């Protein structure tokens, strides 16, 4: 049957050429859509490197001189902020609290750094996110070490004045892990005369949920109380079983227990809300691409369905003759499906070459061998499924016709 089928496909090359061309175009378009969706979805589920559950951002401001409660004699801003942090840390519903500058997740404000060790330097061509924090910052967002260090162990490293860097920091220099550099001294552009000891390496901290994390480089270091005036982010993690009324309870205590000098709490935000607001445009884009991709696939399906429906309808007489010669409905159906799959396989081989050139030209996302093979296979299977459905309905209908009736119509 296979030899006969291939011979028939060759004999009907004119009509099959049009179908081959259609399947070739469909395969390329399908791969492009599948590849884009695959990248977005797979990046979204890559571990973020932090945890924002039960976390809140507390904004603290200074009373203006025009306020009746303003105390002009209070000039100890840094001491006041340290006292406020201490009071919040000792609340029974708080697990951890920290101060930071341009450091919390989903923040549009960035602070970058250049880090060097010997002749290796990063931060000139690529961004290294510099997170200036108090030690408990890693406990608030539950950073984890690349060697399995807990957030508490990472916080201890920061308390000792050491720095933390992402394990992929030197990836652009073909050094996949920084673990061999733990305990060694680095130089930072923040103070090139001083050496900073690497306390531990962290799991990659993503900048966005839709990043792959491969080029997300980060560094965490602590600043002393003399820098509290520039650390305007007060981040807290609430104990899991005390999250329900946290915001209301904090506002109740804001004027009495949490007023220190001229400092007052001006806003409280859940990090779930911050994440939603910050990534709204990305989520909208992802939704739009999903809708467009689904609409495009529907049109592709209808096109393939129409093509093979018309083709099968034209072959009523041929199907009837095959049944008259003893072929079962199953044999006829398999033969029709096999013809479509052979044409699709041939088109996919050519389409894969075109897909590869599209990827090399930079018109698609970054080329990776494993992902390329997976997306080509997915697009092939989706198109094959469309062909099966496109042949199933008309073939099933055609096979219900009695051979004599079909031959009479012919």
C-alpha cells in the first residue's frame, strides 16, 4: 500500500504541489506562533528566585515644615528610621522587615553596579542589578543560596559585611557558576579602593516574570545606618497565619505606635498588587498574543479543513471503488490520512530549514537547539491533528455512501 500511495502522490503531483505549498506556509507560520508562545509560557514558569507571598511595601515620609505636628528640633532622620524599623520588626505579626533602595521586586527604579575580580569584569555591557539593603531583606523575599543556603544563612553573610551575587554573574565569560569564588575579594565601582568578600552565591533573581533569567545578574550588599536617608523602601513579610487583617491593624497603630519624630507611614501596598500593576502591560501583551495566536490557528485549521474536505469530496468515486474492491472503511480512512501526513512531513522538513533561517536572522526569539526541536515537533503535531480532523468528517461521510450509488453519480 505504501508503494502504491507514494506512486499515486507522484502521479498527482500538480494538485499535491499546491497542497504541499499550503502546508509549507502553514508550517512556518505555525512554528513562529508556537515558538513565541512556548518562550513566553516557559519563561513565566522559570523560578523567580524570590517569594512575595505575605509581603508588603510600607512607604514612609517626613512631615512637611508646614505641618502643625512638625518638630524642627528633630534632625535625627536616620536614627528615627532605625527606630521605626526596630518597632516594626518587633510586632507580633511580622516575620522579617528591611530597608532598601531600588531593590524590591517589580520596581521600575534600578541601581546598577560594575563588579570585577582580577581581569574579569561585569556591569559595563550588561546590567548588574545592585540591591542596597539591610540584612533581613533576603529573609523578607526568601532569597536562596545556590548551594542550598537558607534566607537566614544569607542574612548572616550580609551582617558580616559580605556581598551576595547571583550564581550566573560570570556566565557571559563562560563561567557557569560563581561557587568557586565564594570567600574571594571583589572590587565594586561604588568604592574601587575597597575589597568586598563574596559570602555566598544566590539562585538567579529574575527582573520580570517573563524573563528567562539567563541575563538577570544581581548583587546584594548592605549599607550602614548613615545611609538610611536614601533607603526609602520598608519591606515586610507577615507571618503566614496573621496576614488577614495586617493592613488594617497597621493603620490603626500608625499614628500612635509607629510615629517616630517627623516620620509617618504614608502608604501600605501588597506586593501581589505591585506585581499586577507593574506587569499589566506584559500580561496584556501576552493575552493579546494568545488571542491572536488562537485566532491564527483557527484560520489555519479552517483552511486545512476546507482543502482536505474538498479533496475528499472529489474522491467519492475513488473511495467507492476501493470499497467495491474489498477495502474496509478503516483501510480507506488510513490511506487518506497517510497521504496527508506524507505531504505534511515533506513540507515540515523544508519548513524547518526556513524556520532555522528565520531564527538565525533574529526575526524570532533566541535560537536554542532543544527548544527549536520541541517547537517544530509541536507545530508538526498540531498541523497533523488539523489534517486528521479535516479528513475525518468528509471521509466518514463519503464512506457511508453505497459504492454503487457513488459510482452511478460519477
